[in-house]
């Protein structure tokens, strides 16, 4: 008889949370109500300098022979140089929408004519503070924006298009941790753009011990 234990919790809308995922465990990021983006950062739980690097992971996936011709999509999540190790592997991703790029920030909100609006920066700051870190301890503002329906250059004119997420309640993306990691998650508080379909919702997390 195989025993599977699952830890489950909900991260409320417009907040951030950090928690550990041990090597071999599965992490599921789940749509609690649907059409909500979760920004994901990962750090080596034993060395916070070793951090997930979104663009690097996208580039390696793009150039990997197994993925040639596919989209700019992360299959393996690598840590930044000089580490360059696989931190997590995407094991299930039925919807397949995510954006390897920047999270929303104070300046982004200014540009969107919403000065002072809460951003993913605030969520990450809150989450990191529980582990004695600040936003400036994070190497890059680029993250894995799970469920984001962002397309780059859809019309061949260099524009970036943000469309409402296609994912609905119960949709998920699943990762297997290849090392002990600290997962830092921002439930994106952007109701200004179409990123979260103009309303902020919660995100559900499952950590599964296979
Ligand atoms: Zn955001």
C-alpha cells in the first residue's frame, strides 16, 4: 500500500507566502477560484543565494533539443549562474499558460496610472521578511508567472499582450522539487490590467509527499 500525504492551504488574495518544499515532494499551484496569476520564486533552502532564474530557464528550455520548436516555456527550473542546477521540474501543466518575466512593481502601477496600488513586490517583501530577507536579496524581478496569459509579439510588431487567464477553478501546475527549496509565492494583486481578469482571487497550494 502506498501512502500519500498531502498538505493543503489557501493563500488569500493580494498576499504573499513563503514555505519549504523538500526534495522529492510535489508542489501544486492550483486555481482556487480561477483566472488568477501566481508569481513564483524559488531559493535553495540551504543557500538563499542560489535562486531560480526565469529567463535562463526559459532560454535553456528553448534551446534544449527535446523542446525545439516549442514555445518559450519552462520544463526545468534552473538556478542562476554560477550554480546552474535544476531546482524543480514541471511534472504536470494541463493548461500550459505561464509567463517567464517580470512581476508587477511600484513603477508598473505608476505607469498604469494606479500610483500606490499594491504590487507583487509588496507580496514578495512580506513573504521574504518571515525568512529574514528583503526584496533586494532577490537576484531578479523576473519570476514564473503561473497561469499568466501573456503573449510577446503576437502581431509581429513587438507588442506585448496581456489577456485574462484561461485557467478556471481546479486547474493547476505541478512541480517536483529536485532539491530542498523555499518557495516564495505572490498572489498577484493586479486588478488594473487584464492579468487577473480585473479582479483578485486566492490561490490554493498542495504539497504532496509521494
Ligand atoms: Zn503582480
